[in-house]
C-alpha cells in the first residue's frame, strides 16, 4: 500500500509541476456556472476646432468682393446629431448674421463681412434650426468649410481690421 500512495504522490507532484499551479486542487465532483454582465456607458459628445480666416491685405479701395475660407473640424460620437453655429463676432455693431471687422486703437471704422455655409449660400448664424449647419457624427473628424466675403463697400482708413468668431457645436 505504501507503494500505491507513493505513486499517487509522485503523479500529483508531476502534474502540479507541469501545470505550474502548485497547491491547486483538482475536483471531480461536478461543476456549476454563473454569468455576469460587462457594461460600459458611452455618452454622446462632440468637439470643435477652427482655423483662422484671413482676407489678406488689400491695396486701395474695396471696389470688388474679397473672398476667403476657413475650416472648422467637428468630431462627434457615432450617430450623434449636431448643429454648428457661428456667433456674430466681436466686431463693433455686429448682430446675428450681420458682422463687422473693427479697426484697432482709436480707429472706430469697421468693415462689413459675411460668413456663409456654402459659396454664395445661406448666411451662417447661431440660431439652431434657422441658420446653423446640421450634421451627424460618425466618430471621426468632419471638416466643414466657412465661406467668407467682404462685399464691395466704402473703404475705411488703413488699419488692421478684425473680429473674433465663436463656433459652437450643439448636440
């Protein structure tokens, strides 16, 4: 009988060494199972970045329209609907989709400009459902182009005229 116990101990030692689980017991009385869920919540989200728009330097008077573009990049969670709005900007006298570039320092002159959703298209504003641009997120960055135009107008004094526009993504 000692031989049989020695053999069992030897076999158990070899199996334990081969399995790399010293001290692990092997049971043959049956088994039961349980399941558990693994979850993660994903909340809709969007981010937005914008590049500067520069109409460049003009010599002389504003007798013809001056055009420029800028890209706004929107990244929204897949299937998330969004609206992109552009406020009136910081130019003196700006309101809604009527926008102005303001002179610097003591220069109170201004230059009128427009921002559109397409070349020659609808003016771009910040009122959802009226003058914002809608889309649906796909989980990747989407580039939306802003079309700017300074229409022909009376030319103010030489200066650097500017405004800061805030782009807002609503989702």
